[in-house]
C-alpha cells in the first residue's frame, strides 16, 4: 500500500516511523516549512522532515494547500507531487494545515487522521493539554476518516488510555504517540483487507481543544489549588506555567496540592508559606500548592533543593498574579 504522510512534530514522527517499519511504502511526506527555533532562532526542520530526509523519502513543505489562496503556487506544486505519488491513502497526524476537499479526494482510501483524544471530546489543536487541564480521568487515540469539518469524520478505531495523577502533557504525549503509531498500522492493515468499519461520532459530548496561547502560562492565584496543579501539568513542556516573584519570572514545572493542608486564614493567595528542599509551599484558593521543580529566567529546570541554593525564596514573599510571560 502506497502512503502519503502529512505531519510535523514528534507525535507524527513516531507514527511515520512505525508505518515505515511495518513495510508500508511512504511515497511522499508533507510537513510544515522550516521554522526559526532555539536561542539563535536558526531555521529548524520539523521532526518529521528530519526523519524522512534521513530515510531518503521525498518531502514537500507547502505553506498552504489552498489552490486559490495567498500561497497558491505552493499549493499547485504540492498538488503535482500528491498526484504523482499515486497513493492509496494519506495518513495525517498533527500536520498543522487544513486539508481542502481536493486533497481529501485524491487518495483511493481518502485521508486517515491520528487524533490524540477520544472523539468527539477535544476536537481541535491541543487535545492532550486540554484533557489534563480539565481533570479528565482518561484520554486515548481515535483513527478517523477525515472530512471537511474540524475532526468531525467517522471513527475507524478507538482506544482509551488512563490519565494518571502525575501525568503531564510531556509524559502523556509520549504514550499517545506510541499508541497512535500502533493503531495507524492496524488501521491500514484492516483497510487493505476492506475490514475497516466507519462509525459516526456521537452527537453529544462534543468539546474543542483550542490552541495553546503563551499568555495562558501566567498563573492566576485566584484559582483553586487543584486547578493550578492541573494547569502546571498541562503546560509542561509548553508553554510552562509561570509566576512573578520580585519582578522575575519563575517557571513551575512540577507541583502538587498538599493533602489535608489549608493555608492560614491570614495568608493571601500567592503568598509563600515555606521554602525547603521538598518544595516551595504557596497559598492558593482552598489549598496549598507545593512547587517542587522550578526554573528562573536563563536557567535550567531544577528540583527545589538545587533551585533554592541559587535563588532565595522566603516565607511571606508573594508570587504575583499579574501576567508574566515565560522567558527562554
């Protein structure tokens, strides 16, 4: 079976590699254009492109696939490449471009999407982050037959995965990427034998995982401690929850709500109650948040014991709820 693969980040690279290992012929890879990244803001190829180039697989990087849009020349060149690939199916995973109807219509078996949620919950760009942020007890992967809507197509395969109390987007991403890779191999094997059975998505329980905005990283100490703890896990490794202390932005990488511990009635939200090797205890609404891994601007993420050796935090100081943008 000849496959066109469209994807960009590590989540997609895992699936691409598994398809290749399983023996599917990857005729063409579509991925986002190289982007500036890192401290030097040098152009960097996506994880998918780097892997495809190493395997000598043809790569196309159109800025758009709309034949009548601003980048119509890019789209026309991509159209030529897609048609020439003569693929049976296109597999899409975290690609980052909307597929117009002409793309959906080209492959004989259409376009199959690897989506990191149990649809129809968390359609959209950031399903892993939003599931953790919302306190969901489970998530999963849906292999979906793509249509013109936003993650609205029929479900082909579905598998759930529990969200553990300490899971972050970082850890859950890796589990879902592995699961998605396994499932898309299974889906194409079933498609080859004509055994895939499409099931319409339920009309109830629909929610949307809106794209993560860096401004969401700023901690609002007026929120409950449990909410803050979930957001810290949801925003690890991007954009990383943060707050300001004495005018300096501090990133919070790991935290927990102390069980059966309430802040003193006199403590203001965001007030430091203690700072020790175990973590920095901060008063929040309805509880105490212990932050055990922190990072200062220009530094590396450190466990509390190491962080406090180079950055003093004292009882009675206050983290600010004012917007504090994360720094590189």
